[in-house]
C-alpha cells in the first residue's frame, strides 16, 4: 500500500511542478497557458489529498499521517532528482507512476 502512496506522490509532484511556467518550459516546448497551470496544480493538490486518504484508510489515524509525510518526502525527493537529471523523461515516469497507482487501487482491502 505504501507503493500506492509513493506513486500518487510522484504524480502529484509532477502536476504541481508542471503547473509552474519554469518547469513546464523544461519539459515541453508548448506555450504555457496560465489556466492549464491552475488546473494542473489543483489536480496535484487533489492527488496529495487522495494519498492522505489512502494512507489514513490503510494505517489508521495513528500512523496514517506519519506515512503520508514520509511518502510525500520520498516522492518529492525522487521527483526533484528526476527533474534535475532527466527532465524530458520525467513526465513519462510520472505517467507510469500514476498508472501503477491506479492498477494498485483495487488491492486496497487486501
């Protein structure tokens, strides 16, 4: 279940960073549209909230927020290193992480 949290975290940091003009320019040659940036940031925050809900559901209120912070820190570190070393490949990695998160979701109760 921690993999689900990490995957959602990487996808969330991807959307949050691509919602900024600087990072959008690193990854894409398309023009930055501020309205699209707001949508990307909103969906990124929603994924962080979903990650919180998933980890609290799995671990309970005693440990869920702790695992949420840990997953946020690890996924932010991974995303930062990925954007630094391979910005063009980072969107593909984030898409794969999001896909693996949605594949893992049916196994919540297992």
